[in-house]
């Protein structure tokens, strides 16, 4: 019996930055759904299956048929760093049923296989095909963010070793190993560095995104007035959202009427967006995530 590949946690930003794909079959197109498809990420993660948790913000039934699939659902699932694209068709019947009835927005988890598509112009589009998809709550999403941040930072620490010790001379693999990088990640790191040619600035930007992701769930200390403002803004949003969302101008008017300065109301609204309590289905319109 063939064992399934391990499902790794990774943020949407890293997933969408991944372009280097490997196929075990002879067909590089990836059209064979049974062909293992691996992505090598910029942080040296080699993935075939991914476990994600986020907010489903969009679901569409595509009109164009793909192959033998009579219907194809596409969803966007957001985490604090970006959004994953998920497709479910006739080969994922349970996921298709779920997406056809899912309440938007909602917290969900997805265990899925990576897919990549090259239209021929040099670009690469990555997505997930779900094996499992279910509702979760905010606490599970927060736990996933913390765990994913820790795992990503552990990989980045190996890159820090390389950049701080690398002499730039000799074969790349020899340079990686001589810099003290763990052998368990050296192979994937070599593939990543050779393909992406990312510099220190890129990896620092990834760290910045991770810090923002952590801050999005960090609980403010007692006595911090932000607690009261967040609670008040959340209450205003819930009062305004009667099912169809609410407009930004109406929100500002109501906040000002309750003695919340406009700039503070705006910044607090952005905080709630980053934490996943609200989302913006279209410019200037917001909905509460229950």
C-alpha cells in the first residue's frame, strides 16, 4: 500500500511564492490527477500535501468545464499573509458538496494536494485540491497560525545560518553544509537557493509577514484602551451587518456618533480585518465573520 505524503503547514504568502514544481510522471503538464506533484518553496519546503486553516471569503461555480469534470468549484481561503486558491470538482465530491453549501465567510480547514498550472507565458499558478474540508472555529485558526509561524521560522533560521556564514565559493551544497545547516533541510535548501535566487531581504520580508500574522491573534494586555475600542467597533459592525454587510461611510458615521475618532475607527476596523473578524467582499463594503 502506498503511503500518503505528509501534510505540511505553510502560509499563503509562501505557497503563492512557490514556483518550482517536480513531477514523478513523465508528463510535466500535471494533467494526470494521479501523478504526484511537489512544490519546492522558497524556504526549502518540499510539499505534496498541505494543511491550511483560514477564512473562506469567495466561492464560485466555474462555467467552463475542465476535462471530464461536469462542475468545478473555486474558493479563496485567506490567512493573515494572503489567500489560497482551492478547486474542487468531480474527483473531490465531498469537497464540492461542501463548497456548494458553505456559508461565506466562515473559518475552515483544508487538507489538500498541491497543483500547479503553467499557461505558457512563463507564469505559474498554484492551487489546492481538497481531500478534506470542514468548518472550524477561531481558536483552531489561531492555533494553526502559531504552529505554522513556528515551523516557518525554524526553516528560516537555517537560511540565516547560510547567509551569515557563506563565503560564496565552491559548490552550493558544500557551502550549505559548511555553514552548519541541518542535513535534513540541506537538499531542499540547495534546490530552493539554486532556483529562486532569493536574497536576505526576501527572507526578512517573510519574517515580517509572520510577525504580523502572530500580532493578528495576540491578545492585548489588560488596561490597554485598544480592548475597549476593538469591542466597540466589533459591536458597531455587528449592529450594521444585517446579512448583506455594511458600508464604510455608514460605519464611520456610527463610530463618530459614539465618540470614536474617525482615524481611530478606521485603524481599529483594519485591526479587526487582520484578525479575521471581518472581511471585505468588495471595496468599501464589509461583513462580519460569525
